[in-house]
C-alpha cells in the first residue's frame, strides 16, 4: 500500500515520516511532495492509496489538488492537515469526498489512528468495486431496489426480506433472517448559518455514515425518506454485532461531525437491535418518535415500546460532552462531577438506566475525559486506569463513584464566587435579547452548553423562580409596557414577543396578569 505525503514544510514531512509507525500500518511505499505540482506528477505516474495533504500551500493549495484528482477519476483516500478551522475548508473537503480533516498541531498518535482508519477504509472498499463489475446499470438497479424496499417499509408495509437477501447476494453479501440489524432515521431540523443544497448535505451525510458504519463490523444501506430525511438499514454481516452495547457510538461520532461541519440541528431516531425477521412494527415506532419530537430537539433518540406506549431514551448529546470537557479543562472538576451525576440521576428517575445505558454513557464520557486530559498534557496512566474501573461498574452508584475519582486527577481552581449567579445573569440577558423569539429551556441550555434540567435547577436555586415561569413573566411584563405606552395592535405585540397564536398569547397574559390584553389597554386609556 502506497501513501503520498504533501506539505510545503520539509520539517513536517520528515516529522510525519519518522513520527508514524508506517511498518505497523502496513505501508510499503512512502512518497513525498512539497507542492501540488510535484504531487500531480506522482499521482499521474503511479497508483496511490492514501494522500496525507496540507491545505495551505504556496501557489496551488490542497483543496485544488484534490479537486484536480477527483476530476480525473482518482479515488485515493485523502486526509487533510490544516492549522485553520475554516468552515468553508471543511465544507469543500467533504464535497470532494475527503476522508478526514485534522487540525494542527496534532499528536502523532492521533494522526496514526486516523491513517489506520483510512487504510481500513481503503481495504474495505471492495463493495463498490464489486458493484462496478456489475456495471453502472446493475448498480443503479440495486440502488433503486433498495430504495423501493425501504420506502415501502417506512410507509408501514412489511419488509420484503427475500428480495433484500437476493439483491445483497448479487452484490456478494449474505444476509440471513436471524442477522441482527436496526434502522436509523435522520431528520434535518434547521440550519444555523449557510444553507447547504440538498445534494451537498445528503452526499456529506451518507459519506459520514458509510465511514463510521463500515465493514467488516457493519453493513449499511441508505434510502431517502423525504426532502429533509434520510434512512439507513444497519446490519451485522457476521450475524451478530460484535459489541451490541456500542452500536450507537458511531452514530454519536456522525452527530458530532454534523454539529462541527454542517452547522445545523439534526435529529436521529433509531430502532432497537433486532433479528431481521423481527422488524415488523419498527417503522411505526420511528414514525411515532419523530412525530412526538414536537420541540424539534436535536440529538439521538432511541425509542422502545413499553406497555403499548413509546418510551424514548435520548442518547447523550454532544453538547453535554463538550460542556463537561470544558469544565474539566478549566479546573472546574466539582462542577463537572455535579452535572454528570445530575444527568445520571435524571435518566434514573425516568427509569431509563440499565447496564447497556451505563456502558454506552461511559464510552462517550471517557472520550470527553481523555480530550480534557490531552488539552492539559496530563499523564494518562492514572486516568486510563480509573476509566477502566468505570467501565467495569455494575451499578449507577459505582459509575458515580468512578466519576468523582476521575475529576480528582485534574488540576482544580477555586470555583469563582458567584458562579451560579453569573450563569443566571447571562441567561437573563439572553432572555432579554431574544424576547421576540419563542424561547424554550432546551434552546437556552444548548446555547450555554448546559443540560436543560441542570440549568433549570440552578436557575430556581438562585432566583427561587422556575426558568420557564421567568421567561413567561418577562414576556408578559414587556407586553404590558407595550400595551400601556404604544398604540400597536395587540396581535402585533404578541408577534413581537414570539407568539404566533394571538389567542394563546391572550390566555397566557390573562393568567399571568389577571386581566386580558384588551382590558389592560382600556384601563390606560384616558
């Protein structure tokens, strides 16, 4: 296997050559180029499997080089190295089917881990090559059959298992009725910045899903649901998933990539893992879960049916992980411990904790701990030992004990006096600045990288008033001021305060102020 290293700094090229264990990675040939022109000459002369390339280079940059290669049908695996976290760079890299995007400076072990994944991707791209043997017509025919199969299923029809098995068999894949599988429904909720075209975000998302749910552990087939939704059928090629409790961990990685690169809110709904012949009713479960997400919350939702009702466990949100990682990095370990344990207590109250949930939680939480430790250059040995103990925990209390032991490994700074007070002040200002919008506790918590329930408790403890009640109170006080000091129509005032439904606004005002908006205005009329 051949790798090409492209960077205009000779010191970086030599560092990559000496810093990575290429023999262990299975690389037999290493080529180097210090500009795009040299790289093009090498790519035209001989096949290259993996390209590790800088983006910022004098003259032609790395993105331009990759665009040139893709236009000539070169399908090597590309990993970019860059010192600039530029959104436009990330977007174009995804569009050009870049495998990964590493921000410099990066440790050699991180780069090696990424290259190892890229090599695995290169080795397991055989499915596409098999499809090419059938020709473009056969490939399109198979894709159309998959789309029809899963479109019928998502609309309530039984899954046509024999047809699915037959199509996969033609593609060299064997699927049996007792193979484990599950479904994922991805739904685009809203954009925060630049709006991507449907083609671009669908292409990017499918690339990410096939990267993280890759053979040999997973098989993944995608299908379209509607203009804002995609679906995936994930199955175990070997019959059983190697680590059943970790099947959602790759999805959390995808979710993190979406938050970082697509700059949008996204919801994933997943079915439980079941044998292929037990998928009846799972499409309606996904439909119900999506329909019940009335707040349009972003995250990963894992529904199950309990006593003929849908019970949803929300998979740990990337925002919470970032919040805890930030607290640990800033020396606020006690706050991190309180928030994490509070989160666990909350899901325990919802009767949503079992061994699988604890295991999935720990997999994600330990990544936040390791990221924080790396940012502080801490010795990882003691931390890794404690993480291993936490992974063995058999109860909620043992997990909480492991968390409290972990935070002691991090340097501690005294919690600034009035920390909760400052958070409340920031939230109050946020409410004032966004008075013209519908405000939910979930949206405010996301803005401040806080758990919604933790934020609610902190706000009430500090002010004595529930956050939801505070938001309504401030809106109604503002409404009263406008009613008394302006001649704006009542429905316009309602709209200015984020209420589209005038009737509902009037009900809330009367309940809070003891008088209707119209009567309020009459009382102020001379």
